[in-house]
C-alpha cells in the first residue's frame, strides 16, 4: 500500500513526497504537481517523469510506475516505453483504425469488418475529425439520434463500438476519461422493444426468386439467392469463400470463427445452390481465400447490400427473415423430417444425444433431403443455369 493518499497529494507542500517503490510526487513552489519514478538499471539510477497529476491520478501513476518497473526489470528502456505512446492526440477516425488493428485478432472476421463499416457509416460524419479527447456525451448522443429509434439494434452496436474506441484511447493516454456512460442517452427517446426479423411467407418465396433470376446479375442479388437457398445467416453468406465449398460432396464447410455459435458447421448444398455457385464462378479458377460474393471494392459486401436488393424489389422483409421462411415451410410441409434436423440445418445447437438417436449418417441424409426439397420449392424453374 502506498504512503500517499488523494488528499495528501492535493495538500502536499513544495518538495518531494515518496509513495514507495520509487514513485514520487514533485511539488514546485508554484504549486505545480507531477509524478516521477526512480529506477535502477545496470547499477545506475534513472529518474523518469510520468506527467502531471492532471494527466494521471495517484492510482494511475502507481499503475504506470509498476508497468515501467517491469520494463526495467526485463531489460527494456523504461523511458523509451514511456514515450512509445506519447504522440499527438489522434482524431476519432485515426483512433478507430488503431483500435481496430489492436483488437481485431480477438474477433470473428465478420465482426471485425462490421466494427469498421458501422463506424465509417454512422460515426465518421460527425465524430471522424474530432480529437478523441474532445468527444463527450453530447457528441455521441447527437450522432446516435438519427438511428436511435429507426435502427435500435444498430444504434446500440454503434454506441458500444464508439465506447470501445474511446476506452482504447484512454488506455493509450489520448483521453483522460473513459467513454461516457448513461449521460449519452439523456435526451434520446425510448427505443422500441425488440422485434423479430420480418419474414417473407414461404409461399411467396418462389415468385420472388423468379423475379431475382429474371433481373441482371449482381453480386447482391446472387448473394441473396444463395442465402435463401441455404437458409444461412446473411453474414455467413457475405463472408463465404470458395475454399469452403466442396462441389464433389455438395457441401459448404463453415469454420468456427465464421459462425455465430463459434462452432464449425457444414451445410448441404441443394442442386439450385450448386448451379448458382457454378454460374457465379463462371468457369474461372478461384483461390480458396477469394470471397464468393465480393463487394465493389473486392472486400466483403456491406450488410446493407442484401437489404437494398429487397428494398429495390419493394419487399418489406429482412434478409435474415428467410431463415424463418425456411423453418415455417419445414414445419408445415416436411412433417416426416424431425424438428432437430431443421434446427441443425439452421446451424442451431442440437444436443449430440439427439444426433446419436438418429445416427449421424442418417441425420446428414435427412438434412440433405430437407434442403434439397427447400431448393426445389424455391426454384420451380430449371435449376441448371445457362
């Protein structure tokens, strides 16, 4: 436990006041107060300025001193380590790039992409050029206002991600405070309660699929058709890569990092989905890491691309809702297929004992039968495209 307290720091007279373990409070005759750390390296004493008490509280000074002492014990230059993050305060835009670079290794690929895309779209216009140490609750509230009730789930995600950037900036010394908390929502209306994704009635799916097939090919339309045929999540389709497709087995093998559940999952591909992939590939040789449905920049398409296809077609539904369309159809039209098979087709968790009860081989066969029938329902037209 250190010798100093917050009160003693505030009332300390001019001079040097030790806290212990080499940490000192320096008070000048003018009343200016700053922190100093004294360490021994290679038998020599070194004094390291840590900053003023306006920049570091007593607790933060102790934390910084402990960090620099570790560097000294490990043979690293503590002054160089101290100065590593002493750079001009960045803008929110630059801080977002730095935070994304530092944090993305621990994220699923699609979440890392969504982090950047959402902030670029909704936060950059008003916050992008502001220094991170100037952003307060009012800035964030005003930025969220246009989407707070219209896109409540997205607004909550954007708020959370702005907070991640500001807290990262705090850890780098670019801000003296963490992200604002409850004060952000003062003045914002109550958000509507959560709603399920709007799902197209399964009986309307074939006609809509025919409409898409009859229009000019775009990556967005092809991606939506593939999502409908596979009952996959939109994000899984947007980040699908050619190396995940096994044409011989008619199978799409999704890695764990791609899945919402964090568990690798394979989905059977019906003839309509295979024909669509063959058309998209167009006889070209694709690299395993190439996206199947890239956006205009070559990166993964935005989550709004599929929504735009529906909006342009004057359809009031969500892309994610086609999973519900499939599930309703399976329940009402495929009575001989057990519910756990349909749940597995949607990549929902199914107890292993249930799979064992049906035997694994038969379980896969039933999933294939189910999705093949769904593909036939969706595409009454010839399934081999020219």
